[in-house]
């Protein structure tokens, strides 16, 4: 993606260039997970230059990410009956997963610090730290902090780092890192301190010195407190129960019927209870509750309830091709005294459900749709308006989940292109032993703001599709869940600022004096052309409502060139006044006013506009500006303020070093209003561009239609003459008359110019690339486009080809049209045609006299 810092006028794209160079800032965003250095390439005609960037490109986000697997310090009972207080953090190193990163988890409480470390492992670049705390850390007495911290972590090759920080003040960390006295709050941070390339060592070790410790940067994870004992006691109870204490989820089917259930995750083989409850003042004699699930996922069993003397319950199962429906038919058999009114619930049915092992791998979530059926109806009622519930099962104990991505950033170009932009997601389940498993297929997910980012129905991708509100966010949360376990992603979404900035090289298009041609409607003038550049800022809203917007790269002065992204969405308000050609040049058609718009397919509106004036006042053509290119060089300078931004400068030279070597040609037509246009931009009208060598002992020009400039012998100067030959059907007046013109007019030379070229066949070296060893190459495909032909089409017999646009297109269209983007490479200079250089070996007296005579005739 190219970016440009606006420093003054946003005019023609190449106004920042010298005649033989082009400079542009580029924002480099390596592909997700890529570890190789980006390669940059510039091309012009047959010449190209390529080089790898010497230093890795820094991403726009921090590559090392921490996921806190629980919001509290959890209580766990080990086999020997000892209670342990633990916190677990999963670390993910984005990028090359084959390089291990050494990571340390820091826990601070008042003046105490505890540390534990791990090394990220392939294939995903993951590791898990399990830190165990002493109970002293959670005593209310502030004098009971004399203890020995212990910490462990588990991975494929475990190792320990012990920290003994007894009541010792941490000089390297500010007081803000520690909790306030008298609280059980622990602050968690993490840091990294080096990498390992050989992870096969047993065990791999990361060694740090004291200097590294003092200079290490800490990244904040968040606070944790000790888990409540009562809550933990309920969670540890396993097995079947419909008791009140396990009513984690409540689902009201209507005003009278409540379903209570444990949404999990529950280990496979352990049943989960579901209870059906009615309000005590329910007066009906019967009620039918039905739910539908996918076939073959659950086993079902009905259990007796305490007040079974009041209700009889029958469970029926009906199976279809894909789903099965369970019907809970409840019939009243007695009446209980209602002493508490409608606020009291009575349990009428209890079901035991179990996830079938054969139906899932690591984890499974079963969706069930519930509804209450009118008992007075004799036929089944469709589950219209059914209420959904979700039950999760696992084949192992999972203590936390973590969604991981290879980036935390989405640039919403879908608003500009209507093409979705997506970011893959993998949701991991982490067990007690630190092992991780892919549970993406079993989780539920939702975006907290779908006007900013959306999540796919299978939870495997985050995406934007252009239908968003147009506002980005520094941190929009996406929630993933497996039963009661939760995991969150904080995603930065950058959206284009509307309106877009449209820059025209010429917003006032005039007829070109002396150039017209016959059309079906009569004699039509040829109008000037304008290039189009679309620039966009990308912003994101602050997390705090009402905060100032944040701009990508940290400043509103940076614009991104999005011309190629929106070229299919450019429209002219009045197509009689102006039009766009196939290369998206803006062309005048008749005098008047119109606007150029960038439209949006998703928003049904306009993203940006620019005014265009087509005048009847002719503009006088000037000289042709001709440049001959014999090679390219490329230099790259990094931006100290933005590690992801580089400034690339492409330079060209006009020296040929081999006999028969070809020079690429670029020709611009200049005008009296200080504008210039590539000659190839006029490909829709008939003309001929004739190239002639003024010294065939130095360079020769091959015959039409594929005129090529080839090196012959040593010498140099403005040796290649270019002439633009056009038709002229002689309009009736100086002003534009669209209704007709006089016959005749013929063909004429509209403009001429010459290009400098030098041939040095004696050179020992070929200086195509920069002599600076630090020069680096960039993919400049936006700047240069390769073509199959290297010169303008048309022969010296232009007199016979100018009267018909069809003849021109047949003979010259391919070469001309393919060439036009190539010529954007550099603006060519206006050289004085009086200075001619020859090397001593060519300066023969007779040849010089003949050449000077030919040159004078040409100037005449």
C-alpha cells in the first residue's frame, strides 16, 4: 500500500520529482505470518531493478500477544488434597513460528514481584505460563508478605526460573505497577528477552543478564483477584443434578415456563441436568414443552422430581432426517397450596442430557430450539418464535479459551471497493496441563459492534464488507464463548475518512489549438486530458466516547493513494461534457461544467467529488518533452518516525553501454497553461509520433510501426527528434463550433522536441543500479507498468494514416496504449537543442559538418 505525506499542493503525481527521478513513500504491510524480507521492484519498458529490503519491516501492531485465560486467580485441588492458587496466560508470537521467543510473565503486588517464563513453540508460536501463588499474597495483614514465590510453567520442554524477592523494593518498576496496600489485586505484565532459532535443544533455555532485565519493556495484561470460594465450590460439582445451586442459565419460554440448565462446558460422559419449571399460580391442567436438536448428538433420560405427585411427565422423541424433537408432556395430577403467588416456581420435569462421544472431537456445542405448545391443539405446532439455548461438551478439562489472529488490524477498504476484507481466527482451548487444542468449530461468537466489524457464522474469520457505518475503532471487541468460558479479541479497524480527496492534474480542459478530426457529428476539436489521483485518510475512533479520532500513522497529514482501488467506481455527472477513457484519463468533450464522483455500491452515495470545467477557449500546444531511458536505479530510506514506512526513489539514466542496446522512450506534450500530458493519453484520436535519429553513427531508429532507438557508437546529445503529427479539419471559427467545419485542413506537425541520449561502448562497468550498497528495491508496480512494446506506433507515412481513427488504432493502438503507463515514470526535461556531445572517436570533421547541417535544417 502506497502512502503520501501531503506537503502543500496535491497536484500532479510527479511534481515531487526531478526530471530523471520519482519519489514516493510506501507503507509496507507484509503478508500475515510472513517472516521473509519484502522485495521491491521498479520497471520501465525492458528495464527493471529489484532488491530485498535489508531490514525486516516492523508491523503496525505488537507481534507478541498475551491472553489471560481467567479473570481471577483460580483455586485448584491437586491429587494430594492441597489447594493451589493459579493464574494462566497464553502467549502468541505472530510471524515466524519456527523461531522461539522467550517470554516472561510478571506479577506485582505492592513491593513484591513474581516471575515465570516460557518459550513460544511451533507450529503456531504458542506457549502457556502457569503461575502458582502462595496464600500469603492474599492475606489481609500487610506484614505477611515474607514468603518465597514459586512459579511453574508447562510446555513441551519445561524449565523453571525462580524469583526470591522477599519484601524487596523493585527499583526498575514504578509504583504504578503495584496494587494498593490492603487489597488482593495483582497486576500482570509481560516482557520478552530474546529468541531461539534451535528449538530442538533439550530443554531449550533463554538466558538473560541483569542489564537486559533493567532495560526490558513491560506490556500490561490486566488485574486479577482471588476467586470466590463459594463460586468455585459450585463449579467443581460434577454429575447430574437439577438442584437450584446449579441453575447457571435461565431461559424463559413464555410468561409461565422457565427452563434452567448448565451450559457447560461439561466433560463427555458426565450428564447435565435440565429442569422445566412453572409458576406456582399456573392454572393450566397440562403443558407441552418441545425442543429440537441436530440428530445423533445427545442421549436423553427423564428423572423423577420432588413434587412428582402433582405432575405426571412423559417424554417422547420423534426423529426426522436431520433433527430430532423431544416433547416433554406435563399433566397436572394434584394441586399445591400457593402461598407465594406468581413469584414462586415449581419444578415439574427434570431431564438428563449427555453428549455422545462419537459425535465430536475436542469440543462440541449443541444448539437447541425451545417452544411451548398449546395443549388444546390436536396437531403439532411449528416452532415459530422458538428460543435458542446452547450446551457445550468437551473430551477434556478446559480452563480457558483464547482467540488468536495473525494481526490485530483491519484496514476497511471494502467501503471503497465493495470487496470484503477478512482476518482468519483460530480459537484455542487450554487444558490444566497447558496443552492447547483448536476448538473453533465448537464456539459461539459475536461482534460488540457490527457497524465496525463482523464475525463469520462459523467464528473462523473477522471481516468487513463495506456496509459498515464508516467509523473505525481503536479497539472493537469480538467475543467468543464455549459454555461459560469467554475469550475476547480487541481489534483495530481503520476506515476511510469521507469525503475522499480527488486531485486532478488539470481541472480546466481546453480544446488544443490546431488539432481536430472528423467524427460522425462533423469536425471535433481535441481537448486536453487530465490524470486522476484519489487520496484517503484512514481513521479510528477512540475507545472513550467523544474522544478525538486517531489517524493511521499517527497524523492527519498522511494520505493513502487509493486510485487503483476505486478506479471502477469513478463516474461523470454529465457524460456530454467529459468522459473517462480505458486508462481513466479525464477527457473533455464539449464546453460546460460537470463533476467527477467516486460512488459507493454499499452506501448508495458519493464518497468524493471534484469539479471539472471544459472551456471553449483554445490552449496553444508547446514543445514535446522527450526522455530516453537506458537503465534504472532505486534507493530506499526508512522513516525514523514510522518503521513500516519507507521512501523509495527511482532514478533513470540515459546512457547506453552495449551495441544494439535499446532505449525506452517517454514523451509528454506541454501546453501554454503550464500543464503537460502524456502523448499516449490521446490514444482515442488519430495522430502519429515520428522518431528520427540526428546522428545514426550514435543511435538509430528502426522503421515504423515499431520504432526502436538502438545504440550504435560512442557519442551523446539531443540526438533523437520527436514530432507529433496530427489532423486538422479547420473549424469554422476560433471558438468551438460543434455543428460542423470546413473540409480540408490536412495534417500538420503540432509539436516537436528532442531527447538526450549518450552511448558509451568503452565503459567497463554497467551502472544500472545505484552505486550505494545500501540502496534497496521496492515493488513500484503502481508507478511503472510493463508493456509489450517499447516505442510509439505509426510509421513515417503518417499522411495516409491520419484521416481515419480506425487505421490509427489498427497500426498504432497496441503500442501506444500499452506504453502510456510506462511514461508516467518521470517527467522529461526541456533541453536546449543547441548542445551536442560526441566522444573523440566520433568527431570526424566531415561527419560533424554533415550532422550540423542536418541539425540546422531540423531546427528550421
